[in-house]
C-alpha cells in the first residue's frame, strides 16, 4: 500500500509547481506510472482525494496514464510490450528480456488557475 | 492554463538519497540496501555474514522495521553497531528515515553500512536510500514465482541471494525457473545461493561485498 505516500509526493510536486507559476488552484494533474511499479490507479486516485483536501489541489482530478514495459526477444529479434507480467514472446514462445520502460513515475502536466 | 512538466514523483526522496550517498562517499563508506519479503532471511544472512566482515572492516547496520527492536537486538548480539529505525506502520524505508538513522551512528572510520529494509517485496523497491549496491533476498520457502510477481524488486538488484537453499529438497521451488524469470528483468545481477545453517555461499557473499571499489582505499 505505497499509493498513499506516492499521492503525498505527487501533491508536494503539484504544490511546488503552483508556487512556481503563481497558480492559486490546480484543477487537474496528469501522471505517468509504469506497470512494473505495481501501483493501483484507483487506489492512487482515492489516496490523492484524501491528501489534496485543504491544499491548492483541493478538488483536482488525477489522471493516471499507465505505461507498459518494452521487452526484446533475442530468439526472433522482436520487441513487444509486456502485458500482465507475461514475458513470453507471442511469435516464437521465447522468453524476452526487459528493454526499457515500465518504471515511469512522473507528473507530466498540470492544469492551473493563475491570478490575473 | 496548462503546464507541461516532467517531474519525478519521488524527486524529494531522490534528492535526500543523493545527499546520503554524497555523505557516505566523502566518508569512504560503502552502503548496501538489503530488500526482500518478510521472512526471506535478511537478518539471518547478516548474522552469518557480519562475523566474517567485522574482522576486516568497520561495519554498522541500520535496521528498518514496522515494529519491535528484535532484529536490532540480534545484530547487537554480534557486537556490531546497530540503529533501529521504526517506521511505525510505514511499509518501507525512505531516504529521510535513513538520514535520521545515519545521524545516530558513529560514521567516522566506518567502511561498510548495511541497511536492512522493511520486510516487503513491493514498496521498498521504489525508494532509493542513497545506497551504493542493492541486495535482494529471495528465500526458497517463498516460492520460485516471486521474480515474476515482483519484477521491480529484482530489476535494480546488483546481487540476488537465493536463501534457505537447505530447504530446496523439501519444497517445489524450481531454481532454474526462478533464475530464468530473474533474467527477464535483470540480466546483470550476480546470483548467490546461500544456506545459513551450513553457511553455504556465505564466503562467496563475503567476497562479493569485499570486492567493492571503495574498500581497501585509505
């Protein structure tokens, strides 16, 4: 259950972004979360609902974009996305190795209301 | 207005981890973060390993736990300096908790620091503590499916210890299946099989630790 501390960390990033651009309210956050992190998107949104209260992010929506890991099958030289922890190559049945990605954990955009 | 950024969610932890690593570097201390599920044998491994290392190096341990000081007491019984970090229900150590732990240790003159993480195969893998090397312990009793179930734990390991190998004949643990699945996410890590009853693999482990570049320098 690390979603709660991650939601807290997301809030800290959002608050510091709000200060940087002079926003009085953040209405939406978008984050990218790699599959290998094993983070439950719904739990993360639920946790964010709790931590956002009374902050500049009050009422802000959290969009969670899941990112799959990419694997390389050395037997048939094919690259593919790993779904549900299945590392077996659908083309040749060989076992593939992690190529890149799957460990993303970042805020990629925010929507903010700025004092005019 | 829309703000496009790319900011790591764990940037604050990562900054604290970098501070820890810099401090340890300056003091010439090599730090190992030991991760694994509850009951995987992390403390037993330290109990077997520390007597071999403490004759050659100045060693200390940070013990992370949700509750109790039992593990710290086991380490203290070996006459090795130890600080218990209680997370009070938190499921992982973070770099700030380790920073607090470091402030309670005598660091000058130390060569090796082992940080035993909270027993949990999921959350601790997300948090850089400022370690130089990551050791993951997988026990035969847990089952050979764990590398597939907890890929992040194994992905960034420098060393994977397969512990409790004396139980191999009593379980359905398929060693080659476990090794094969580890290689899906980590092609580089060294793998050492251990058993703390007969001390199998402990010499090999001790040699691996001793081969660290910071050790042996004045």
